[in-house]
C-alpha cells in the first residue's frame, strides 16, 4: 500500500516538475502483453548522446511510433531521428520474471536500453540511400535482469524511402511498435503463433495440392476447363496464404520484398475468386451472366480503391471481393441446384458450411459470447479452426464436385466403352450373321447357277440337236429341190447305158449269126460297133456314178471336210443341178444362164459340199426370183419384154476368190434386206422354204471359211450376192 | 420313102444311140434320122425337111422342148409332124403341159425303143393317109 502511495507520489512529482520528464508506468500486463504506444518522444537528427538515459529530452516532441509510417510525416520528412521512452514498471510485476519487449517495425532501428546498445534491426544511416529497413514482427528483445523497474529506451531510427508502402494483410506498417510482456506470457503467445502457423500452412498445403491436382486433372482431361480455372484459383490462394505464413513468421524481413509481395497478394486476391467463380460457371456449363460481369467490374473498382486508400484498401479489396464473388458463386450454385445440375448440391453444401464456419469464427473473435468462456489460446484454436474450415469448404467442395465429375466422366466413358463393346460385339455378330447369310445365299446362288447352267446346257444340247436336225432338214429340202434335176441327170446316162446295152445284146446275136455264116466283114463291123457301145456304156455308167456320188456328198451329214476344189466346176455342176431342179418343177421355165468363170483359177481348198450348198441355195433363190418376176410379167401379159437371166461369175485376185451370183429377178425389198440372214426368215409361201438357206450359207462362208457374204439388191431389178473366200 | 425323124436333144450321144437302135431301119431305108442339139437348131432344120416325127427332149439349155412344141404347133397345128416328148421328168405336171401344147405322146427316159418303134409305125402309118 505504502509502495503504491509512493509511486503515486513519484508520478505526481514527475508531472509537477513541469513536465520535465514523461514517464510511462506499467502497473499490470494483460495476457497478450501491453502495447507501449504512449510516452514516446521524438527528435529528428542523429546524435549518439541521445542514447544516454540522463539526457534531457523534455523539449522533444511527443509521438506514437506504433503508428504507421504513413501517419508520421515528421519521420518521413526527417529521414532519421531518435525515439526515447522512460518506462517505470511496478516492482510486483517485474520481480517474478523479467520483462520482454516484442518489437514490430517497418524501418531500420538501433535500440539502446539505459544507454547500452541492445538490438539492431536493419541498417540505420543518416544517408537515406544507405538505409535498409527490415520488417520485424514481434521480435524479442530481452531486458536486463529482473528487478530493474526504471528503464530508458532510446531508439535510433530511420525510414527507407522509395518503397511502395502498403499494408500487408491489413496490418499497419509500424515505425517502431513495442509490446511489453513476460516470459510466461510469451509462451502462450508462441503457442498461439504456432497454432496459427499450423492453420495457415495447412491452407497453403491444401491449396497447393488442389492446384496441382486440378491442373493434372485438366491435363488428363482438357475438355473439363473448370479444372484449369480452379487450379489457377487455388494457386492464387496458395500464394496468398504462403505470403501470410512467411510474413508472420519473420521468414521474410526485407521491406522491399514484403511491400512488393503485399501489393501482388492484394491485387491477386480477387483474381483467385474470379477464377473460382469462372470454374463454377465452367463446371455448370453456364454462359457467363451479367452478374458475372458486374462482379468482375466490382473487383476492378475494389482494386482502384485499394490503390487509392492506403489505410483500408486491403480490407476493401479482400473483404469486398470475397463478399461479391462468394455471393455470385452462391447465386450461380443456387441456379444450378434449381436446374438440378448434377453435383451442384455438393457445392451448395460446401458454401453453407463455409458460411457457418466463418460466422462462428467472427462470432468467436468479435463478440464476448465465446471469448469470455475460453482461455485465449483455446479461443484462438477454435477461431482458427472455424476460419480454416470456412475458407476451405468452398474450394474443397468444388474439388470434390470436379472429382465426382471426373469420376462421372470416367464412369460414363467406361459405360460408353462397355456400350461400344456391346455394340461392337452385336455388330460383329450381325456381320457374322450377314456373312453367314451371304455365304448361304452364295451357295444357293451357286447351286442355282449350276442347276441353271445344266438346264442351259441341256437346252443348248437340245438346240444343237434341233439345229442339226434343221440343218439336215434344210439339206434334205434342197435335196428335194434337186431330186428332179438329179433324176434328169441320172436318167440321161441310164438311158444310154440301157439302150446301148440292149443294142449290144442284139448286135451280139447278129455277130454270132454272122460268125456262124462266116461273114467276117459284117462280124468285124459289128464287133467295132459293140466296142463303141461298150465305151458309151462305161462312160455313162461313170457319169451316173458321179451324179450319185455328188448327191450323196450333198446329203452327207458330216460335211466340212476340206480339199482342193475346182470352184469353176463346182459352180457349174451345182448350177446345172439347180437349173434342172427348177425345170423339173416348171418345165415352162426359161432362164438365160451366163457363166463367167476364171480360167486361170487354181484349186482352192474349201469344203466343197458346203460351198456347193451355198451355191445351190443362191442359185435356187436366183431362179425363184426370176421365176416370180416372170410370173408377174405373164400375169401382166408382158412376157416378151422380160428375159430372165442368172449370171454366175468367179474372179480370183491375189488373196481371195470372189463368187458372184446375179439375177434380174424381183429383188429384195430394202425393208427386209437386213433380215435375210436371220434363221427361219423366208419370203416363200408356207411349206416352200425353211428360212435356213441363207442363214446356213452365211454361216458356212463367214465362220466356216473366214470369208464374207454381201448382197446388193434393187427391188424390182434384181439381186447380186457376192461371196469372198480368202485363199489362205 | 424313108420316114424322116428329127431327134432334138442336147445330149450328143443321142446320135450314136439312135443310129445304133435304128441301124436296121436305116440300112433298109425305112427311116432317116436327123439330129438337132437345141430347140433353136430344130426350128431352123424343120421347114421343108419332110420330117414326119419329132422326138424332143424337154429339158434343154435355152429353148425348152415344150417351147419348141408350142412353136411347131403354132405353124403346124396338126400332124405331120408328130411330136413326141422324151424326158427324164416323168411327172404328171410335165405330161399335162406337153399334152396341152399339142404333143402326140410322152416318153420317159430311159427310152424304150421297142415302144418307140411301135409308136413310130402308129404315128407315121396312121398319118400317112391324111398326109397324102
């Protein structure tokens, strides 16, 4: 009690001495320590004597060095100066344990305690260019041994101009902030700081992992661009929390680095949120709405505020962008949930949890509702937990959402793969079935083709047989036409054979009689006559035989045998046969036959029967034509004018024989001249022609002998057939 | 007076054949034979020859026997001369035509000379009174 009275007396004395000296008295220390922001004196300039505790500083200017440098224009103007503080602690406070000072600064300083140099932060120099300010964040300075209750703190201090001063994490850039505490109190502070570190670096780690994870997811599956946006967002927040962690732990001390880092950190903060919201838009596959643009513009405005408002700019940009972007994220998510967007509920839950976490944190921090109930460190643990929980809920929910999307994509791909496999199998099965059907159809077709071929072959055989029969019929028909001619031809020699034989019988009788009578002269005469008769018989017998042979040759089925042939003779022989044939039918028929054979013609290798048949056919046609015309003329009583004529010519040149059969008959109408070689085409009345004559003739000449057969005809004037037979 | 017979045929051996078969009649002066190788030749030989019988082939190059008959009958509608057609074609069609044109008879080859000689007597003897 007496001590307190004494203290009060001393204080009063000090005050009453005319304010010669300002003394800061510390009676009690709160758990978190006491910020020494009063009692400080300032003088610009640099003088080593000012460290002396006994130096009279009563004329010095009062100052609060814990203030931000930007709020201390006199310091900035001076560049260098001294701070002094007279500190009086209560002995009850001092006795059990020594006082510890914790220094925060954003300048260069040298601390003297009771005139003795104690601690240096940075490089102090009257030359502003040499000043190196460092950032000290609750750096410990130990005081002399316990018990000393009166202290004079003298600080030689300089500020570093030319730095982009800004408030890192909203904390003031104190010139020289000193907090007094004790060892026991410091321990709880360290615990608090360690806890804070754990939470801060947990966030750093989580955001790093999220950035890495989602950039990998993006690389693995580029179509989901939400992963890329979310990865960038996470990278920004990783940077944000890492910066804070480095700052609070004093791992970063260089003022310049910290200022630049702070600047970047503050400006990047809304960027991180913008990417977070962009990731949501991308994940929901929404077109960017007007709200998105408004939020972006707001962020730009917040950046401008940050640039202009030194004191609260950081709060504006960080809290403002958090509110704006979280609201937009919430809005978009609610829309997505309403649209029953797959997985949007996950993010909504994340957002709700985030709100709950952050709300609890701020309730804990700023209301006495909880603080009074827990010890400081415990409250800090809760506070940090809620804060970390709240901060991480949205990114984690988005991450979970994207992961489920990835999984869904994989699943759907797997399902699609399975479907494709199934379809492939089905297609394969169908293909095989089709193949089988095709094979079967092929087999059926093949068997049908075989069957049809056999049928066709049979038809062909039948046709061949029929053709052979028809050819035979045609032969027989022409033979029929010939019969009369042949009969005439054969009757003539027969006539001679018979009659000469009969005469010979008579003459033989006479010869015997004459011989018996001894009439030798008569006998010789008779025997000479007999000899002549015999030679006539032989000659005519041969002639008949030759005719029969020709006839046989003509009718013989196996024609086509080739041998050297005198075409002149062949043409004449058949002309005769044909002529007699038609004369036999119509004895009244008269025709002038002209032959113009080539005397120099050598033997030509042909099938004589075939060529004979052709000639016979042409002759018959020619006779038929002239006869028709004659009959027409007769009907018109104009017979004197018309003289039927058939001309047969043979001419040989170097490589071919040309046979001409020309008549001045009715001619062939131009309308049917194309059809005359068609099988079964005939102009003759039914039963008189087979219609095969010219067809077979054409075949014999073109296919049989490699020649050609042409016709020139003028209706009413006549027809000429020209046959060319190549010599080789 | 030998009976003058004209044989018209394109076959050259008809001459030796007829001469052989009528050798007795020729040597006895009963028959005189003349030959023509075509209808045209026959028509040139005919006038004023005193031919009482013409034996003609039908089927000859150029003028046929039937045409020859027609021409003869155009000048001499009745015998003499008697005209007998001899042909290898013995069909009905030819016979009818020959008869239609005024032939006295129709013989087919090979010639039956016995029959011919009989007919010869018939043709010539029967006609003799009307001719004289």
